[in-house]
């Protein structure tokens, strides 16, 4: 049973159509990469699923429930978490606070203003665990805006997975990292998303082939191929697209 | 009735175009830098005071030319050494800075010119009735104000649509980042626009000072109104600012001229309310009383229901 | 009890002790009146910080909630005077708080959709609307003259009738302590923590399950409620309110207090409230230029100390932890003394130009307005002070860099 399914999904900004009819299914527990040339609409696809923008037409179903057009916080509460291409954190809060905030909702804190957070042992332990896993335990009290770029990327990842969402969307998680940093990041992603459904957008093919079990290729707002790494490597249309020839199939 | 209508329209037009002289500068500054200049009306006040002091020594006409230039230079300095510094801290800090500046300018005016009203007079040359209609006089000075603000509007329109500088500014209004990427010296344009915008505000002060009286509180009342106009007109739209200026000018003028109120309405409906009641004030309300409230009501309604403003292109 | 918890409890105990002991040390009528104003200002400024410092919402209309709370409180006093109601006046601030809360719920329901400029403009519009309406609705607000009540008609509580100002002070101090504690605890709740997060990055907050608007709304309502409590206390203290208590001037003053004290730091607004109230009393008696000085101080704060007094102190935290604070002492002295000289001389010139009599008494000196020396002396001192300050600045900057660049001292 697929955890997330897209049917006839379309999105246009004014006259230009960015996503033009995407049908795609994501199986529970799989690691799925979406690749494609620049401007293919990969980030827009993420924005639609995560609620940053509403689809113009079509359907998005998460565990059978239609979520297209819901505000981001509702979608997040249902169990979809995401990271961003550019570090998107709370710069003036400490690293510890960043992670703890990401844990609030799933810990049942809600909007309560009658309960203190400092005395909650379970919340503290979970925060420490996440910090440990992303390797930032030593910088817990440093303001998030003051740590190194690769550390901010790790924090970003930590915030995405902290809430134990079933489906995690990662938008170019290793963009702007050096080779060795990227390798560490891949290990980290593997570790923290174990047992979850992972959908990732990435340009670096090594990482895609390393992490993903299934790959879908998005070109000009359409999925032109979907399959295992071998199938994608062998696909003639994919080659064509990556050689720079527009494919208007 | 027709004479009231004609004069209310003329007065509304004068006020509206005067407001536009302030609003045009503010809109361009707001659209380009994203900062609403709280102190904009303070520059208007400075214009009036500078012109007053100059007129004591060299007469009205020298003040008309020199005072706006002085105000503009001061505005450019404020942008270069004040605003640019707080710019890195974001829009909230900028807004707080201009708020502080408005506060400071009001106190500084009191320091140099004292708290009392200054006797800033229209030139004798224009001290005659331009025409008499239905037995009421329309002074030549008001006609002069109308002419100046009209020509400023036309000049501004021409500059912005026809000249190269105008095109760059237009581009910077709607697409500030893109314009910077195209290699235009955006900081310099900012300083320039700020200087010209405040000079226009100063000019408005010079010509309005003799009519609306020159006193330290003159900025406060007008300042919020100009804000309202820019927001209602819409970000990035000079036409919107013009429309909103005339709208507010006429609205206030008509509201004051039309001597109607809730009692008239109630009388028309044949309803009568008890005379002594805690809510007495509500059904003895007159339109003239409500006139100062209307712009702010409009502001809140526009911000809540149409944040883009009337003709705005961005939110 | 853990160590930090003990330290915190100690801090709060100290705060309460200071509040209670102050009227023992300063018991003149004037001092009590200043202290009363201080407690009101503390609550009001802290409530403003909930908006701007913690929630990132710049408001130009916070006086609305203060004023409405105050007006309702005066009306409650009037009801008691007429005998239509009777309850101990200790609860009047609570009534003010409820009024502020209700007004906050109403305005917040449409104004918290966005922060930034939009929010600031709506707050300005609401502020002007309410201020202008208060003049129209003369029955309730008393028009230009305002309304006044009498706090002595309430039933006495434990034999206290609140006739004397010092009794009102203790009432106010109690409410101040309670309100400060509540506002501090609010910052430690999920809603308070998320207010900080939304201030920093509203978009991200939405992707971890929180509606930025709802988070802002909660802070906004709470800020309105506490401002209303301050307004209620104001009503009890002065027994008199006018339209000025809810217009832009009051909204601006609380912005100044919170900003100069230091936004974002919990203690900042308290510092600002105490400092500005004190300065207001001390200086406004001596000089009519006090507001000009305040304006200059405010603009300089925005330009050079964006985090206010509290921020200035906190800037030294890293040097203090490194144990290099002593490196700064001499450079500070070398810059501070000439700067002080400049300020004193400049103020002298300003005062001289506005002196009412033929002579100005300034710092123990008697300066004649018509003597050239009285003008030339301060002018010369100001010039010297300015030059010396400017010259010492590079040295201060260098010392600052040295104090903050040094390796932190190892702790064993």
C-alpha cells in the first residue's frame, strides 16, 4: 500500500505550468529519489506535498487522505516532515532549542501556555538523543545562526526527522557541502531515516545511487521514468533529457 | 448646496494634491527600500520652518526654492548615515529608527523655534481673492498651491515615465533585487530618492505652512494620514498613491462640509432615541466628527481585506 | 533542588525583597509616587516586550490595551462610588487585564496574520482609531477632560483602605511581582518558546506543526492582558484617565522604554522602565529639554546599541567568560571620560540657550547668559571632549578585539 500518491498533479504560476500532470506512488518504507535537470519542478513538487503552495489541479493523498492545499502545519501534524535547500532554522535560538521546538508538537505540547517545558524529562531526553545522532551534542547551547554551514545542514536534517514523521522529504540535503562532508551527511541520512519513508531531491548522482532504492526522473514538470537505479541508467529518454535535449513526450 | 459642493471639491483637491506631494516620495521610498518612513511628515514640517526662517530675511520666494533643497540634503544625510546603518537589522529596526527620528525632529523644532505657532505668511503678491463664486472667495494662494502641486505631479510623472533615471527607479520599485543585479548603484539611487522624496515633502511644507499653520504638532497629524494613503494606494504604485490622496482629501473635505449626522438619518427614518443615555454620543454623531477617523478605518480595512492596496502590485 | 533552580529562586526572592524594601529606603511622598509609576511602567514595558522582543511584532498601538484597561477600571471605581458594586480594589487590575485580554482577542483575530510592516501598520491604524473614537465617545471616555474616580469607596481589605500612596505602592508591587513572574514563566512554556521561533522564522515554524498566526495570536492576547493590568494599576494610582493614556504618545513611550532597556532580554524592559521613569522625574523638573535628550538617546540607541542597555551588558559576556574583562577597563575610562565631558558641555550649551533667567545654574556653576565666557567655555570643553573621544576610539576597538579574540582560559 502506497503511503503517498500523486494523481494528475498540476501547478502553474500565472501562465507558466511548472508541474504538468504528475502521477506517482511512494511505497511505505522506501527510499525514493527524484532527479531531473534544473527547473524541472522538483522543489515545486516538494512545496505541493508539504503545503507551501496549493496545487492548481490534481490530488495528493497521504495514507489515503487528501492533503492537497492544506496549510503546512496541518500536513506536518499528519506525519510529513521536510528539510529545505537553503538552511531554514531559527538563527537566534540555540541548537538545543531548535531541535526541541521541532519536537514540541509530537510531544503533545500544543500551544499550551500553562505548562513549563524545562521540567519535562522525556522531552529533554528526546532532544538530547536527536542532538547525539546528528553529532551536535557538543554545540547544544550555541546559537544556531553561529554554527558552521555543514553543521546547520545537519541541524536542518535533525529538525526534519526529530518529530518521528513517517514520511521525510529532503530537498538537496548535501548542497554546498564538500565531498567528505557530503559522505558524512549520507551516512547520517541513512542512520536517521532508517525505517521511514524517504523522498529526496538531489543533483549529486553518486548520492542518489548510493541512497535511493527507487528513482523517478522529472523533466519539464513530467515524470518521464521511474524505477531502480539500473533501469534508470539504461533508460534512453533519461539519457536524452540529461544530454540537454528537451523531451516533450 | 452647489456652492458648498464646488468649494468642498476645490479644497479637497488642494488637500489631496498636497497629500500626494508627501505620498509620492513616501511611496517610492517604501517600494524601493521596503521601509515606511515614519519621519516623512517631519521633513514636511522642517520645510515649513526653514521657509519661515528664510522668509524673515530674504522673503517668501527665496524660501520656496532654498528650503526644499535644505530639507532634501538633510534627508540624504539621514539615509546615508542613519537608515543605511540600521538597514542590516531588518525592516522592524528601520521603522523604529524613523519613528525615533520623527520624535527627535519634533523636539528639535521646539528647541530651535519654540513650542508656539509661528506667523508664517503667504506672500503679499498672492494675497487677493482669485475668484468669487456664489459670494465666496477662493484665495489666490490656494490657486497657487493647486498649480504647484499639479505641476509637481506632472513633472514627477514625466520624469518617472520618460527619463532614464525614472525607468531605473520604476524598475527598482517593482523589482529591487533584479535592478541591483543589473549593475545599477542601488545604494546611490536610495540616497538620491530619499533626498528627492524628502525635498518634495519639504516643498509641500513650504507651500502648506501659511495655510495649515506652522507649529510643532503639524507633522504628527499629517504623518499618519500619509501612511494611510501609501498603504491604501498600494505598494509600488504611484497612480494608487495619487488616487488615495485625492480620495482622502475629498473624503475629508466633503465630510466636513456636509453637515449631516446620525440625527438627520434618524429623523429621516422617523426613529427617536432618549436624550439622556450612556450611548448618547453614538446617535448625536456628526459626519464632521467622524472625518478624522475615516482614514484609519479605511487603513485597517484595506490591510485586513486587501493587503495589496487599491492598485498595488506587491503585498 | 538543582543548582540553577536555586539560583533562579534566589533571583526572584531578591526581586520581591527589593520591591518590598524600596519604600522603606525612600519614603518621601515624591519617592513613593516615582515608585508607583515605576511598577506600572515595568508591567507595561514587559508586556510590550512580549510583542516586539519575543514575538517580533512591532506595535504602535499598545497603549490601546493599557488605556482601555484603565478606563474600565475607573468606571468600576465609579460604580462603587454610586454603590452599584462592591469588591476590594485589589482586584481592579484584574478587571483591567480582562479588558485588555478581550480587546487583544478581538484585534488579534485579524492583525496577527502577518508580522513586520503589515502588523505595525494595523496596530497604528487601530491605535489612531481608538484614540480618535475616545474623543468622540465623550460619555465613556470623558472627551478631552478625561474621567476620574475615587479608589476609597471599595470595601477595606484586612483593614487597609488604600487612602495613602504607600498602600497603593504595596498593592502595585504585589501585582508587579505576580505579573513579572507570570510573564517570565510564559516564556518557558511551549507557546512562549514558539513565539521566539516564529519571530526568527515563521515559515519554518509552520513545517514543524505550528501555525505562525496562532502562535502570534496567543502572545498578542497575553500582551494585551498584561498591558490592561498595568492600565488598571494606573487607574488606581492616579484615579484619573484621559485620551492621552491610549494614544500614540503613550504607545511610543512604551516602545522607547522597551527598546532602550533592551529587547529580547527579559530583564531589558525592566531596566528601561526604571531608568526612564527615574530620568523623567529627575530631569523634567530641571529642564524643559528633557524630551529632546530622550529623543537623541533613543535614536543613538537604535543606531549603535540595537539590543539596548541589557544588550550592552550582555556584549561583555564572552570577555567575562574568557577572563579578559580587565583589558577593557582602561580603554573604557579613556573613552568614557572625554565623552562624558562632551555630553556635559553640550548639554550646558543647550541649557544656556534656553535658560529662562539671566543666569543658568549648572553643576554648581552660575553662568551669565550675556557673558561671552559662559558660552565660549562650554563650547571649548565640548570640542576638546569630542576630539579626545574620537581619538580614543581606535584604542578601544583594538582592546575590544583583543579581549574577545584571546583563547578562553582553560578550566580545570
